[in-house]
């Protein structure tokens, strides 16, 4: 999977987190320009949710701050997709 496809998936999931957990009524573009730590009480697990969804190690938590747009790019870089399959 290429980086653009990963970014698309990450973006979709992060926008959903905002809409469902923060009751944000902003447009997608407005959400992408939000700096969560400045506009919300992020102690409720926003970043932890991202780490859990994309199986990113907790030591990377500090590198996914900033605008939502920046978070998406960084998560896409860190996210390694592991395909689970069984051998015959």
C-alpha cells in the first residue's frame, strides 16, 4: 500500500474520531487545521486512540502532535500494515 492510500485511510479514521468523540460540527478542512491540544481536553485519549487503531508504539506519541493534518502524515509514515494470513 502506498503512502497516499495510507494517508487516505488515516484521514478517514481521524476525522471519524473527531466527529464521534468530540462532537465537532466543523467541516473536514476545518478539522484538519485544528491543533487538538490547543482546542480540546485531549486527556480523554485522542492520541491514545490513534496509537491503538494503527498499532503504533507509544514511544511515537510525542511525534504525532500539531495540526490534525500533520498528525495524519506522521501516522501514515509510522503505520506499517501487517497482513495476517495462514500458510497452507
